C-alpha cells in the first residue's frame, strides 16, 4: 500500500517526537511515572492530531499505566505500546476492512453518501475503476438528481472507466433512479452497482429524508441491499467528520468509511476517533489524484505510520 500520509517537511517533528518532548523527556520520567503536566501535554498532542477525546483518554491511560508499572523503560517501548493499542482499537468490534459482496444472487449494491466537497464523485469513479480492473462488471447510478452537473460528471467518469451508467433528468426522484439501476443491472448481468447520492449537508432535512428513501427502496428491490453503505469523508476536516457520521448514521445503517485526501494531511488520528466513537471500519483511503490512488485500508500500516506523521 502507498504511504498513507504526506511526507513531513524537513525539520518538522513527527507526532511521536512531539509526544516525547512533552511527556517522555528522559528515562527518569519513564521509570518514575508521568506527572500531571506530562499527561496533559500528551493529551493535547493526541487531540491536536484528531484522535478525539475517548481515544485520547484511552491511549493516555495506557502510557500512564506502563509508566507506573515500570514495564516500559524506553521511548521505543512506549511507542510500541501506543501502536499496539491503536491496532487494538481498530481491530475491535466491526473491524473488517474488506468490502462485502453479494453471493446470494443478483448484483452487489454499494450506496455512497457524503456531504459536498469531500471527493465523493471521484471516489465513486476510483472504486468503479478498481472493481472493473478486478474483472467485475460495474454500473454507476447517478442518484444525485439535484444537480445536472453531477449527473453529467458521473456519466463522463463512467465512460472513462468503461462501466455501465444509469442517469436521469435533473429533479427526478433519486429512489426511482436507484430502482431503475437495479432493474438494468439484472438485465445486463452487472456484478456491482454503485449508487451515488446528493452531496447532502447534514442540516438539510428534506435531502436527508430522500437518502432514507433510497436506502429503503434498494432493500425492497433486492434482499440485503445495499450491501455496503459507505460514508465518504475528507480527512483534512478533522473532528467535523464526526458530526457528519453521526448525522448520516441516524438515517441509514452505515457499514464503513472512505477517507479522501489522506495525502493532504499529516494528521491521522481521525481514523482512531471514528472507530472508537462509532465502531465503523475504514474501507479505503484516497492518497492522490490518479485513478489507482484509492487503496484498501490496512490497520497495521496505519498504526506504524500515524505516529511518524
């Protein structure tokens, strides 16, 4: 997998270096235990890296316990322990980072949700490209009928990727587009249908209700659909992503997250914060502009790199 985070600027300290500066300054601190000021400094660094309060308190607690018990006596010991705890958080509960496919008959349906500007359209194109390269026949359904430009943009992406496309006139019921897409997918023996939705702001009640309807219609048309409901988030927005997941999760049962623009941030704690708060696995991350720059999320690599960013 490609490197997850952008390369640090020369001379800029990594997250772990900053933690060492405020909390693990010398061996005596490791042996005697952390004082209150050191713990506060550690918490500030983790929260500043978007780990969120629950995950920060958990990680800080691990470091404090290790220091008190004297079972870790070097900075390397503490770094290893923090990484192991990050892996533990991301591996608990719903931790399957692989996409779920329908093996019961009929196409697999992926419903894609997210607010404006997070990179949802290009994520759909990259996902379609990835699945097509794997030998699957893919269809994109342009369920964002509120913007004519969105429909045309997805049509062009579908042509570029070489997959099927179902669009509509602007203003049509998005649930009807999703229904038609499943009808055509069966007729054309399509393997995967990727359904786009309008780039809703979580404050737009009417549009959010439309999302509920799309999800409901898919389930009625095909048992088990959608097989994945993926929320696309911009990793550079930090804690604002938490509010987005909370809002979408109140309407439809989310199954996973796609984090875009990971190459544009040196902060990765949002991955841990989202998992600790909502128990949702990250399925893919965007690490660049190329069609191949949507890559599967790997827990071990993330834990290895996040402290170095």
